């Protein structure tokens, strides 16, 4: 199958993602799952599951959980590490799933990679039952992402992140445009990326090396950027690299046919 563009970044880098960002996102995944107000016996979709953080938290109380991701490498890890859920390689913007299949859709930091956020949200609405719930997170806003730490470094290397991250005021209207109702949005500026040492930092940077802005660079160009980023990154008292990440949370529901 053809791997969607955003998913190609994470396919061969899945092991590095598991060691770095997946750890950072565990508390975010918990808030996403809590926001879905899951009930016993619910049928749940984890859209853009990655290595299965949110799916693992959704399992239990007789629920049926399907995690989907466009990156086979991520799905391989999720299948190995998350018992009780089912995982499939699938483009979250073009779901091979019947209408009104799920009671809830959860998505931890995956909507960022949609080519068209409203179209992806509309597709998630299609597969949700009337009265069903949506709970998701995205990194942001822009001034709480790594861009704020690396702005000057990125500028020296000709990298622009303008417009990449959703803003707080974007998500509610996006959800409503897709047909969801009762959208509620909240931001948490305390979320950060914490990388234990230079090895973990380089594993995280390797994911970025597959992005559109730098994937055609030479190894020398990547090394120069990595060294400047290492020098610019704040350090914790234990030597860990820490940078802002932020999180914006959205909850909404599908209108009930009786209303």
C-alpha cells in the first residue's frame, strides 16, 4: 500500500518515536481518553494511534478498541505492546470503515498531520454513531512549540514552521465546519518534550530529518542543524534536554438524531 506523506516520516523512525515522543505524550493521551468519557462496552477508534498510547488507556470494561495509523512501523510496535486492542494500517483521513461504527473517536496529537483538518474531522464524524464523542489533542499553540526555542536556528538554516501548528481559536471552528457539535477547547502550556540525553535527542531529531523541509539534505547539513539545536536546547538539572511542546485539547460530539 501507499503510505500517506505524513506517515512516511514515522514509519522507519517508529523505534525512535517510541523512545522519545511516545513517552512525552503519555499524560496527554490520558487527558484525551478521559475527555472521551468512555462507557463500558463502547466501540472506540484511536485515529493516528502511533505506538498505541491512547488505545492502551481505552482498553477495558468490555470496550472494543481499534487503533489505526498510516505507518506500518508504528502499528507493529502497537500490536506487540498493547494487548486487548486491534491495530490496522490505515489512512485516518480515508477510513476503510462503515458509517456509524464507533461510539467514540480519540486522537492524540495526530490531527496535526492531516493535509486537511476539516476533511479528517468530517471523516471521523462519518464513522461515529449519533450522540458519539470526539476527544483529541494537538501540539500548540505555535508560541509553545519547539519553534520558539529554535526560531533563530531554523532561520539560519532556511526552515519555516509558520502555520504548521493549530491555534486555540482554530480547533472549535474546524470541528463545527466538519459537523461536530458542542465543541470545547482548552490549552495546557505546561506540556514539554523531555529527552534524557543526547542519544534520545538525536533519535527525536531523526524524525524531523524525514520531514518535507529537510529530507533532501546531506548528512552534513543535518549534523550542523542538530549541533546548533543541541546548543540551543534548555537543560534540566539532571542534564535532560527540555523544550516546550504545549497541547490543545478538543472535545465534541455528533448530534443525536432525536434532537
